[in-house]
C-alpha cells in the first residue's frame, strides 16, 4: 500500500506540472482529493489493516495527503498569478485618456431670479404660497377690487375659459386666497411665484405667458415705510449695494396708495439702451393693500394694514442678465439657457 501511495504521489507531481489552466487543475484536484477521488482508496484500506498498524500507516497516508494538498495550492497560486499577468498585459488601460463628459443641467435664468428673491425674503419670515393658474374671476378680479365692467379690467387682456373661469392674469389672486384661508390670523407674510397669462401679441417685450412673484404682508402696524425699506433691501440684494430706488405714484385697483418702483441705472454714458438716459429703470409695482381688498379677505381695515409687491420676473431677469428679447426666455434654446449655470 505504501508503494501505491508513493506511486500516486509521483503521478500527481508529474501531472500537475503539465497542467496550464486553472479549470483543469480544479478538475484534477477533485479527481484525486475529493471524497470519492483516488486518494479515498487509501482511507478505505486503512480501515482494513489491524489496529496496531493503523497509527503509523495513518500518519504516512496523512503526510502524503498534506503534501498533495499543498502541491495543488502552490499550483493554484502559480496559475492565478500567470492569468493575472496575462490579463494585465492584454488589457491595457490608458489612464491619461480624458473621462466621459456628462452634461449637467442648469437652472433657467428666471428660476435663478425667483430663487434669489425667495432667499432674500425667507430670513424675514415670509412663506411661499401657490395658487391655481386656472382661476376664478372672483379671486383674479372681484376680491382685488376690480368688479365686473370696471375699466381696470382693460389693463389686463384676459383669456376667459367660461364667464367666471379664466387663466390668471397676475399672481395677485393668491393674496385674496391667502387672506380668505387665514381669516384674521395675522401676520400674513407670503411670496407667490408663478406663471400668468394675458392676451398679448408676442414681441420682444411681450409674451402671452410670463412670470410674476407676489409679496404680501398684513399686520397691525404696517406702513409705507415698511414697504419702502423692503423694496430698498430687495433692489440692493438683487442688483447691487450701490443701487437706489425711486417710488412714483401710480394706480392699481388693489392698492392705495400705489407706486411704481424704479431702480437706479449703473450707466454713466449717453445713449444707454436700458434706462434710455433717464438714469432709472422700472422694475415693479407695489402699494398699500386697499381697504376693500382687506374687507373682502375678512380683515377689518380699521385694524389691519398691509403692503403688496408685484415683481415682473421676466423683466428683472432681462435686466439682470442683459437679455434684450423676452422670447429668448421661452424658446428653450439650450445655447441661451445653459449660460446661466449657478451653484447648485
Ligand atoms: N398685479 C399687478 C399686475 O399684474 C402687479 C402688482 C402691482 C401687484 C401692485 C401688486 C401690487 O401686488 O401691489 O399688473
């Protein structure tokens, strides 16, 4: 039996030398060392020898088994190294090749402006509210002190869906909706950005769909001074610390007094296309909330006051970025809108 054992060992040593593939080695290992492999013969034979011979014979069988096992292991490692080397030689990676360029999205310039305005107001305690774009005549006009047949309706050419349902012409109806919802739970401090619609012929400065952002404050001791300070802060944050504002008396049915607000132009040359040499650029409308609007919203005008601001986002975006045609904002031309990459 010992002879047979040596023979098997010799055979395995020789055979292993000829093997060049890991898979073949694995198969051969099973053939020899698995439970039913060639080596198991000796284990079976060991059972048959007299008890006193068992320890020394068993030791010898075991020695050979250990030797064979380590032979297989060595060969396995050798083949693994060889395969790795071949792979490394075959598959060269050029680490100097440039990586793939992934196109990242960018915010639309009007969304950048809306975000900026919201960031100015949030620390002052304002919340963002939303309202429907398909709106009732009641909220779009009536609650804002513009009854049916009021001449002020002509200021806003309206897309009517039915007699009482329309596409909102401004974000001001959100004022009325918020007041109705809050019912004397002051203070109200809201912002409402969104799309609005008017029957306009589209040209360089008009679009049938555009963006506004409404601000509304209602509380007990609100005065024009609060409005002015707020406008001054916004103008400086949006356009730069050196800017000044100017309030011009105006008319809106939902505010009294009403103002149009200009920001100073930074030009110091003749022929400025932005301010047309006036030194001032109109940026928005604002005013103290009209007592009728407060009343309709459920607020007692003898106790509560408020101010409202209506930002024209398109106009502010065009001014801020020097865009000369409103249609650039709506044509979805990536060459235009991807220029405004901002921090995310
Ligand atoms: N809603 C007005 C418009 O679209 C803009 C406006 C003016 C809003 C004055 C206001 C405001 O809140 O106080 O023409």
